C-alpha cells in the first residue's frame, strides 16, 4: 500500500510539472482528461458505490453551469462562489429525483428512465428560456481575471482541473472509509440483506445522490468558464451523460482510481480521433470507435481495466517477483 501511495505521489508531481514541457494543444487534452475523470468520479459515487444507475447526470452539469452564469449576471457573484450555490441547487434536484425513485421503489431500468426524463425536462426548460440563450445558445464574453475564473491560456485551467480530480479522489477515499460509504457498498452488494440488518436504504441512497449531484454540478462552473459557450442540446444531452459514465465503466466502477484510469485511456482517443475525423470529413466516426471500445471492455474487462491492472502490478507493488 505504501508503494502505491508513493507511485501516486510521483505521478502527481509529474503532472504538476507537465505544463512546462507541453504545447497548448496537449494541455487542452489533459484538461479534458481531468474534466471527465472528475465527472466520472462524481457519477461513480452514486452508481459505482450504491449500484443505483443514473443516465441523467448531464442535468447536474447544466444546473451548475447555468446557475453560476446567472448568479454572476444578476448578483455579480464570482463563479468561485456561485458554483457552490449551483451545487446545492443540483443536490436539491437530485434529492427530488431520489425521492420519487427511492420512495416509490423504482429500481433498474425504471430508475434509469426517471433520470433520463428529468434530464430531458431540464434540457427543454433551458432550451426555451431567453435568459439562457434559448435555441441559439449562450456566448459568454470573457473578462480575464482569476476572480472571474477566466484565463487567457490553458495553464491555469490545467491546474484547476487537476485540483478538481484531487478533490474528488479525496472525497471518494474518505467516503470509502466512512460508515456512509460502507453502507452504500452494502446496498450495492445486497440491498435486501442490508435492509434486514437495519440499514436505512432510503437515507443512504439519498445521501449518495445528493453528494453525486452536488459534485457533478461543480464541473458546470468549469465548463462555463473554459469554453465560454453554453447550449443545452450539447451540455445537457444524453450523449454527454454517456460521455460521463464511459470513464468509470471502462476504468472500473466502485473504485477510487477507476474513473481516472478510464479517462486517461479514452479521453485522448476521443479528442484526437474527433479532430482527425472532423478534418477528414467523417464527423461522428469517433463514436463508432467508442462503441467498439466499450464492447471490447465488456467482453474482456467486465470489471473494468483497474482490476486487471491491480492483478498485473500486485507483485511489483508488494515487492515480490512475478513468476
């Protein structure tokens, strides 16, 4: 375990100095790696640790993004403050979804449909509000300053995105070691048995969906001030929700490092292939690659890549020689 922590510390130190030797384009790819790793980790808190499947997490990103923008526009609040208020709003929406789903015993595909429905309702509401740009979307005029969360180059965004990932790793690790986390895992493994032992199923599922929604929405503030353009048909779409869940599924759900590993594996592939195929006139072909990759993972790595990495690296990390 000590060797693993030393390895992670070394990896973190390398990531700290990478911007000094990388191009702006490479920095942009790493920013997206961190961005999706954070989103995947936030989704992982709900689905990976409790087994409750959600396909509507793009809704929380949208709430965080638009609330941050609206609070800055109307009250002059810096995004650094508005993002936390947006997080509370997203958490409240998550609790509403959880109440309808968990109180009425919706499970499996029925809860999935509930999350999709709420995400689509949210998308359509934003799509028809003029204050959010309606069908044209919203172009944000940048005012470059640290207070406004807006910078002229990618280096500050790189470190902020890296900070998001570190924050998510700490939260999930602390959650794993807490009573709440242990109860969440018990619900995932055998809900009926956990309930028979006195675990309040409704309570801990509600806690999980609140934390997951709250953390997911914080990425919305980053999205707003990194891209300077918001449109619900992209940011709050089903496709974006699928982008979020692919990383932990490929890396390994219910693990601390799974979403990060998954993001490092497929985000560069997605960004590079999207650019390459777009230039060649084959927009959308990268999604076909996604499909084949997901099928391959399901067939050959059903528990995620991380479980097989642990098995391969265990002799090295334990100091033993493999035979």
